[in-house]
């Protein structure tokens, strides 16, 4: 939880950055909390089932990457390549997930990477070539083991559409965020280059605000609040998580169905 002399008790992005909540709503972005994750998740099925061409293209780009992973999968793949292609860190800056009082989740670690690599040669060997359904769905990744839930699928999806989320955020930033409250960042693993088979970074403008707070009686530190936005229409929420979340000291309310 953020606390300190400069912390006024503001919770939402609109409060921190002086942007009207209606401006975010009109843009189509979720007005996120910047003190605690919201129990909401990027739902790849909502991308697949959307009537927006750009969302359908995002879903297809995720399937393309899964097809690439399938083409490389096997027990002989070097551990370094398994880490580079199958393993993904949590993208904290969208402030979505199950974490209460913060935004530091576990991400998709080495175990997930190994299991996905193996599953693409066994359980998911028909991925992209299904004959019983009209399309491939990202949710099939949840079959690799028990415990792969919507937060894991959301983290996976977020990583694979990061290029879009970065551009989506930058457009809003340049139009609505004061220059003093934005910075240019190098975003790692923002897009995948299929020619070189390497994840590449991008330089993007994002909202960023520094908070001066006391670490101890003597020391102070600067805490950077950095965010990027998620289109509201791509999100689903977890009723299961809401009990713990509303019982925390975030002073937020769960979304309504």
C-alpha cells in the first residue's frame, strides 16, 4: 500500500493525474486503482467474440504466437530458449489481478514455461489445427495443469498484446496527460520479431508520477507510479476475489455484473 507525506489518499488514476473519469470512459479505458490491483482480467474470449476488427486481430496475433511456440516445442529445446519464448514476467503496470494492497503478483515462471513447452507436444498438439471447433481459443492453455486460472491466462494475454496496450496508453497520454506527468520509457519485450525470433523493446510515452515518501525517520525515497491502460471491453472480473478484496483497506468497491 502506498503511504507517505505526499500521499493524499487518492486511489484512482483520474485522481492521481488530474484527468476526469469521464475522459477515460469516453476513451474506453478502465479507470484503474494505483494503490491495489483490481480483481479484473484481460479475457481473450472477449477479444475473440468482439465485433471490433482490432480486437479480433489481437486474438489472432496471440494464436499466431502459440503456433510459433508449437512449431518450436520439444524436449530438445535449449533451456535458454524456453525461458526466452515461453516464460513471461507479470506486467504490473496495468494494476489487474488478485493482489491486495499492491500490484506485485507472481507472473508466469519457469515451471509454466516448461509445462507449456511440453503441453504443446501432447495435450495441445492440435492447437491451430482443431477440427471440432471453428477457431482456436487461448483458454486451452489452462489445460496444461491444475491451477492455471484466469489470472494466469490474463497475464499471458497481456504479455502477448503488450504492443497494443503500449500504443493505446501512449495515445491517451499525449492527448490528455500534462507533460510534467509523463515520461518516455523503454518497454521490454513489447513485440515479437518472427524473422529474428526475438522479443524486441519499444520506446513509449507513459503517465508517470513520483511520490516522495518517508522510508524511516531519516531516509526518504521516490516512488514512481507508472501505468498503462486496458480497454474496458476486453475485461472480465472475478466474483471469487471480491470478498477478500473488499475486505482489505483499499476502500474500493467491486464491479457490478
